[in-house]
């Protein structure tokens, strides 16, 4: 029997080993590239007052169109960069603002409330990136169009582990709980800079410049949509440079209400500590517990039905 030279044997083994080493890369390349897009309305180009933010407003129908178009622009930008699966969260008002018949058939859309993960419902560790469209500044910001955090009517401050948060920060922390980085945000100039100070050098599209709470110098809808598409694509190509925003557990949630009684009543719950006349503290084991608590205080009322 002819003997195989040792050098040839080593070559075969090396090639076989090399093939095995390359297999994970091939598998990685075939994995879906999933993107989570959370869409609010106050940061959409052209949106400035309550007349556009709810069903009774005279321009709400137009604002829904603007919001939908900016979400579609973000989807297009993500797909330009290779995204294969997309989930969109309708995160404004009653959670039914997006015109869902305008979306591609393979996009999933989260609608209405309540949701355990609020504006981030449906996110998990399989997503490569999170994108925020139409976001606004925090309730503790002295500037910004329609600046608030979760509830403009009820909350004066929301903090995680001692840091005052915009909605972008809370939602980034929820994404971070699953190891997902935020790579992009659009909104007014105050919201985008506030987010960068908190999260780092995320891609931004400042589609309007805040003048006051109800006034802005805004881009046209089409110009804003093009800007969003371009920068979402850039963000997705840069995604490896972003890190998840992780709030170290246990997570201390401090809330200051604009009214006295919510703090008084919530302090009846054994897991809630009253910190000031208008303030309470809740400590959750992670951001999932904190998110559920925030959804509870924002949604629950004794007359809920059915």
C-alpha cells in the first residue's frame, strides 16, 4: 500500500481545520440582520403643536402622514445597509398613529397599549440595532419642541440610577438590557444633542431647530425623509462601533410627579418609597421590571374596562 507523505497529510488536516474555522463566519453572514425602529411624533419634521398630535387636532391626519413617511425612510436606510428583518413600534399617543397600510408586507408593526416594554415592545437579543425616529427632548430640558418624558401632563422628572432621562435614554436602557445598541435618532436639535450627551456619538438627523415649546424652524417633510434615510444607512454601516447603553442593575427609578396625589397613593404600595412631596422611588432588578412599573403608573386607573 502506498504511504501518503506526511506533508500532504498535514496539508489535508490544515485545509480541513481551516474549513471548520471559516464555517462560523459563513453562518454569521447568513443570519438575519434585524433592526428595531421606535417611532414617536413630536420630533417629526413640521410637527410643533398639540393640533397635530392627537385625533381631535385639525392637522393630525397630515402629521400621521409625515410620521409614516419618516418611518418608511428609516426602513429604506436600514435596508440600504443590508437589513433583512424590521420591527416598527408605533410609539406615539394611542399607539395607532402610523398608517400601517403604507408599510412593506414583511415589516412587523407593534401598536396600541399597554406593553410591558413600552416604546420598545418586541425587542430582544436577536436585533443588531435600534433606531429612534421622531423623538423629543426630556421633561427636564429647558428647551425642545414638546419636551417631556413619557407624560407631558403628569411627570416632571424620570431618573435611572440618579441620571435624569429623556425617553431616548429609557428606551436605550431597555435595548441595552438585551445587548442591542442604539445607532440613530431623529428629532429636533435639542433632542438629538441631548441623546448624544447620554449615549455617545450616535448618528443623528436634526430635522428641525427648536425655537420654543410650540415653535420650530423645520425642514420640509421630503428633505427630512432623505436625511433620515441617509443617516440610518450610515448608522447601520457603523453599527459595530456602537455599544449597548447598559444601566447597571438593580435599577433605581426616581419619579417626580407634577401633582401631589400620585406620589401619595403610589407610596401605599410596599415596593414604592416616597422621597419627596411629589417624588417616589422604585428599585427594579432590571430594566424589564422598571419598564413594567412605568407602564403601570402611566396606564392604570380603577375604571379600566373591559
